[in-house]
C-alpha cells in the first residue's frame, strides 16, 4: 500500500467496474416514487480501498427525500469498483458518485 500523496487525475481515480451505466442497472427507485415526479441528483461519497472494496458510503448531497437517499446508497453498495492507481500502486481513495433520479 502506497499513500496517495498527490491528487488523482481522472485516469488514476477509483472507478465503477462496467462504468456508470452499471449504476442505472442496479438503481431501484423507491416504491413511493411513482407519480411523485421527484427529480434531481443525489451525490454519494465512497471510500474505495486499495483492493477495490467499498469501505464507507455516505450521502453528501441529497435531493431532500430520505427514500431516495436510501435508494442511492443501496445502489452504490451493490456496485463493484476498481481501486485508484498511483505510480503502478493501488491506493485507497474517495470517489463521488452522482446518482440521478
């Protein structure tokens, strides 16, 4: 494990395996959402360790509905990740995932 002592560029940061389209496949809208017409983007900040495992996830920007926050958290917890890489070493890193509704 090597410490991330410099900022990560987009090529080096953690990534969702399969890309962001994978997020759409695992996202389940809240059951009370039909007809609610709630729109917006919830941001979930995750910590991905050097092995690509999710270690922490928290909503850092809400659209104001706790059911949607829970749906966003549940979705990012179902995803698989690739760890960040610096100088050929995998490192733990924070990653912000926008979850559009």
